[in-house]
C-alpha cells in the first residue's frame, strides 16, 4: 500500500521568499519528508530559505513554470507519486491526503484540485474568476471533458502517467497542457474539492492575467488539432463558409438591386465556400483517424496489461514451487 514515503512534493518557485518557508514546513508537518523546490533563478532569498526549511532545492536550467515542472519530474524525482503545489501559501498542505487518495486507491492517475469548491474571499480577483470560467468552458467545449478547474496548480499524479504526456509549455500554460494531454492519452483523471486561500499581502504574483489568459486560450485551440480535429478544422471551415456566404449574398444583392456585377468578389466568395467544405471534410477524416488510433492504443495497452499480469502470475508460481517441493521432501 502506497503512503507518504512514496510521494515527492514538488514546489516550483520564483521570488517566493515571503512564503516558501511556511509552505515547506507545512508539508513537512503534514508528514511529507520529500519536498523538492525548483527555483527559477529567484533574485530574493527563496533558494536559501527553502533549503533552511529542510527542502531539497535545485535551480532550474531554463525559464518558466512549465519547464521547471518537466525538468523536476524527468531529472530530480524518483518517487512514484508527485504532489505539485504553488509556493505562495494559497493551497493547504492539510488537504494533501485528499489529493492523493484517488491515486492511492487506484481510481485515478492524475488529480486536479478544484479551487472553486471553497474559494476564500480575496483569493482571486473578479477578472481572474471570469477568465477561469471562460477557459474552463472552452476546455469542456473543445476537448469534451469537464475538469472543473484546469488552471489549478494543486495536482497529484503518478510519475509514470506524467512521462506519457507530450508537454512543451514553458510558462503557466503547463496546467492547461497537462489537462489536454490527460484527455488525449486517456489518463484517468479525478477532481477533488480544495480550499483556495488569498496570497499574503507581502507576496507578489507572477501571473499576468490578460497575457497569460490569452496564451492559454490559444494553447487550448492549438491542441485541438490533434485531440479534437473535427472541432479545430470544423470551426475554421464553418467560418470560411460563412465568409463566402456573406460575400455571395452581397454580390447577389448588388446584382439584383443595383445591377452591378462583382465578378472578383463572387470568385473570392466561391473559393471561400469550396475551401470551407474541404476543411470540413478534412476535419471529419482526421477525427476518424484519431478515433481509430485511440482504439488501437487502448487495445495495445490492454494486451500489455494482460501480458504483465500473466508474467507476474508465472513469477509468483515459480517462487512458490521450490517451497512446495521442499515441504514435500520434509
């Protein structure tokens, strides 16, 4: 049975000197001895304070939260389970067991903490709340799953499932990318309610809502190309057809009412409609390919699991055989 000794608490940090000590000590107090802080080149005392609090501290080789997380899991973490949180005191270490429970019980490989379940006053500005709702709605529409809070920084996951994901985001888009990749690769994902606390007054956020929110929406749409190609190409196709139809209506109106022909505009409108139809057809074909690929991947995983179970059974039988023979001799 897995326990806290099998968990590494991962804390990406950049200029979090005001809070890093209490966050590390909080997880130590909750029974987690393995705490890894990945420092993104802080200009304050984050590195020294985290080390003094008893954490293992490494400095990331690149920039951005996403790069820090990927580097940590791939290079510095050997534990089978990872509990990821922000270093700004917005998440409660006391809720770590709640985050890990679905994984320990085998119900999930990836767990997302839902901040909206218990968001304390002042924890998130009204603008950020609206932006989060829009992004979560877009994720649900584009990728067909409702994970409640895909931007949450409080995550628990198996190291093996993380390494299956194809991640490339450098900054705050890493949470969005992880959610999309979980859908794409069929990673069993659970959502649990958590408490979201306001940042201490002395702690400054590294998040830029408008810019980062825009990048996240672009990431959601871009990743639909391989996860939901029917939506990706279909949306472009319908937009192109609509543009062609509007041009066509304009040309017809000018011709019937004013007697003015617009051959060039009519040609452009016709080309737009044909292009849009081709994009729709391409989206349908791509969606069929993706569906078949997922089914084949699932079948291969099932075969691999059955082979592993069979090998484990043979190994157990072989280990018991000598003992049985010895008992007969006695």
